[in-house]
């Protein structure tokens, strides 16, 4: 019984207060939680590494702080707990709202988190790294060349991670392993020579990028078979967001950045 009681304290910040009949403390905790989420969304803090970590820290402190305080209060208020059906209903509704917010974070809070399962973006992004995605950025600005984006291809399932190489109106070409945009050679520090040795990585006939479309490729050209060389252009509506940073990596020095 005690174990179940402690677990319930951690379902929502302040849940323990509700169990003890301390409704004012409970609602204060909930208001604080949703205020943190609202401010994070309003000021677009979630997609930034520092903002994401700060919000996660404050929410964790709120959860653990209210939980332990309620446990202490329980000892003082033994026998005064109220388990009415209304309180159970309120808890269920608030828990559902919280789960919905974080379950639909890409739409509601402007961020998403993805894992890199394949080596198509190495060495910039390594296999197994967790990435933070800004899903609202392109609602107010156009995608730019060299942005690393999370996207899909029309008529295909699944999400892809690639770098934008060509924007609408650009003419893209690869000659002898060198990328040309509108006739000008490009320096691609993010592409290792050892990752661009295959024929399709060294030669590409001139392609003009249509309006409202983008030409994308992976940084590891020889391993990238899910890019515009094979699957065509990416429509603006098919771009889910821009990668902002590495959220987790086995190499600590890489966390918080990707370049």
C-alpha cells in the first residue's frame, strides 16, 4: 500500500496533496507545471538545448519536490485522507492532458526528439545519437541550404534525416566528387572523402530544383540511399522540422551541438 501511495505521488506534480485533501497545494502545483510548459512553448525554449534542459530540470524539481513534501505531510495528516470520486476524476483528466501535451509535443510544444539509427549523416551525426528537432521553425521562415532536416518523401513511409543541398530555383550538379550549386563549386567540410567514393556520389547530372521543393543528401554520400538522388525532391509540406542539436551521445563533448 505504501509503495503504491509513493508511486501515485509521482504521476502528477502535487498529486500527493490531492490524496491528502490539500487541494490548494495541488492546484498550485498543476498551475506551475502548465505555466512552465506554456512559457517553454511561447518563447520556443524546447527546441534549444539549454532551454530543453532547463525546462526538464524545473519540471523534475517540481515533481520530486511536491512528492517528497506530500509524503512528509502524510505523516502529519494520518487518517485525514479523502479519496472522493471527484478527485480521482480530476486527477485522471489532468494526467490525460499532460500525457497528450508530451505525446504530441511536435504540434503542441514545437519540438520532437528522434534517434539516429543509420550512418547516413556521419560524421556530423553518429548512429545512436538522440537529436532535438524544432518543428515550428519553418512556419515563420523558409528552409535554408545546409539545414539538417527531418522529413518524408511523397508516397513513402517513414521519416528521413538529410541536409538541404538545393533550394527552389537552384541548379545542383556533382562533377568528379565536387558539388556545384548554380555553377559554383561548394566546399563541403561535412563530407569525408572516404564517404563519397561511389559513382553516384561523384557524378550527378544537372538538376533544377522546382518551386516549393528541396534537394537533400546525407553527409555520408555512399551510405545515403534515402535522399533526393534516389527518391526525388522534398516538398516543403513534407518537412517535419530542423535538427537543432544532439541531445544525447556516448561522447559527452558532442552533446548540445552537431557541428
